[in-house]
C-alpha cells in the first residue's frame, strides 16, 4: 500500500502575510497621493476665489466709481440694485498649511480708490507662488 500525499488547499501564513503587506503598502501610497491632491485643490480654490472677488470689485468700481469700503467673506458685493458677487467666499479649510498661519481672507480699502485682499497659499497654484500674498487692482504680490 502506498501513501498518497495530501495537498492542502488553503494558503500558507507566509502567503497571506505577503498579500496583506502589499495591500497595506498600496493603501498608504494612495492616501498620500490623495492628501497631496487635496492640498493642491484647496490652493486652487483660494486663487480662484480671490480672482472672482477681484472681478466683482472691478465691476463695482465701474458702476460706482469707487471700491466698497468693506467686503468680508459671507457678505455680498453689491451696489444699488446690482449684485456683483452673491457671497464673498471664505478661505477653504483647513486654513493652516505650508507656513501659513490661520490667515482668513481679508479685504481693506482705505481711500476707496484701491483695495488690498490678503490671503495665503500652502503651495504654488495658478501661477501664484507659495506663501502670503496681497491682491490689488494692479497685481498679486508677495509682501
């Protein structure tokens, strides 16, 4: 009588550990990539929001002959019966990144003939470099 070799039909512990390690590595890489994409998207939203705000302020200036004395996130940019921007956008969260403190968008216009919007980017986006910036009727500058 000969003995027959019985083959196990399951996986060995080593095979399972290798598969789990590979899945863990792929998960980690995808989470890191997603995190970087979120940071870039947040900065793109910041740049787009400031540009929309500038456009609304220029339209206001064309009709009123001056810039509004105040404009804050959550309010409208409007003159008489015309609304140029329904709600001024706020800084996307989280606000702290890339050396920027918790800097909210801020607007100032002391003489109503110019304005200054302060904001900060955590990375380069839309041709605007990383760090704090001032948007004025003429340009976007680093302080």
